[in-house]
């Protein structure tokens, strides 16, 4: 089965599945270790990707604010959006 790991929650669910399969005897230790190593790598990639996206949004808002194009409501919406992305 092909899986998509777009959020930390996706990764958490997969890691829980690996643990459950290991405990049920459906997966050997070596297979579990390999998968959990991959989970660790993918977690870093997702975190970096999320951080890059948040920084880009903040930079865009700051650039607009410096030129006087952005209003306070837009600033608040962008800040809330960045917070939501951080929790995913």
C-alpha cells in the first residue's frame, strides 16, 4: 500500500501502526527498525518543509507591511494561518 506523509499526524499514525504490528508479531524487529528510521527521516523533512512554508508566508506579509499594502486584518489572518500550519 502506498502511503502519503504530508503531516506529522500522518507520520504519527504510521509509527503507531508499525508498533502495533511489531507487538502483534506481524513484523520482525529488523523491519520495524527500518521503518522507524524512515519515520524519523520523514519527520525531519516534513518539519523543514512546514518551517520553510511558514517563513515564506511571514516574509511575504512583512514585505507587504513595509510597503504599506497590508492592513491589520490581513496580518492577523496570515499569523493565524502560520499557527495552523505549525500544528499540522
